[in-house]
C-alpha cells in the first residue's frame, strides 16, 4: 500500500536534513501532485508539513512577538508559533518616537510632518464650525486613535503647539 500525503494547493513543506538538524529549504510544494510518497529521496532528507499558529494580539508599544519553530520529524511537521514577551524599558524608549505627552497621557509625535498635519487639522476644524461638544479623533505617535471633544482637543492642541514652539526655538 502506497503512502499518500495531505497535498493541497496551499500546503507548503520544508525540506529538512536530519543529520544536521537544519531546514534546507522551506515554502516548497509537495514534489508529486498526486500526493504519493517521493521515491528515491536520500534518507537523510525528509519533507515536513509547515504549520503556523495564529499570531496572538498584543500591544506593540509594550510587548514584542518572538517566533519559535518546533520540528517533529516522526510526525513530518514543522510548526511556527509565537510568544508575547514584555519589552524592557530601554526597548520601549528606543521604539518611542520624539513626542509630547498630553495631560491625558496621549503621546503626540513632534516631527515636522506630524506638526503640519496637526496644524492642518486645527484649520479644518475651525473652518468646519464644529461645536465644542462634537467628538474628534487624533492619532498618537504609535498610530492609535484617541477620541475627545473639540473643546478638549483645543486645550491639548495649544499645549502641544507651545511645546513644539519651545523645542523649535531652544
């Protein structure tokens, strides 16, 4: 009886060298379209079905993903899975762009492009004639959106603008 392998259009295989415990190639289709075993392959090499666990959700501002690969030669699989690890304070500081932190804890980027976008937003909101109670959204230096009333936004905008002005002239 011939051995058949689970072959589908999207299944991928790693070619694994047993004697050196290394992946020689990955993301390969099965060598035979009928799923039959490969004849005459060097016994030091084996095909491992690639499996990938879903990435967990995490806050990239405080955590990072670490990829781990588990090789299971007897079951012909190679599985990639993820671990969420907390960043050190030094890593957090290194990843955080130059910013101004508002009184509500929002870190607003202070690069020239962000300052220009902020100024344009102020002009747009003033020209739109919005009421102070209407909600507006801003993005922090990590790209996360934060909602607030227009009145709260104006208060934050003045403080942000003064901070950027002071930085520019220091």
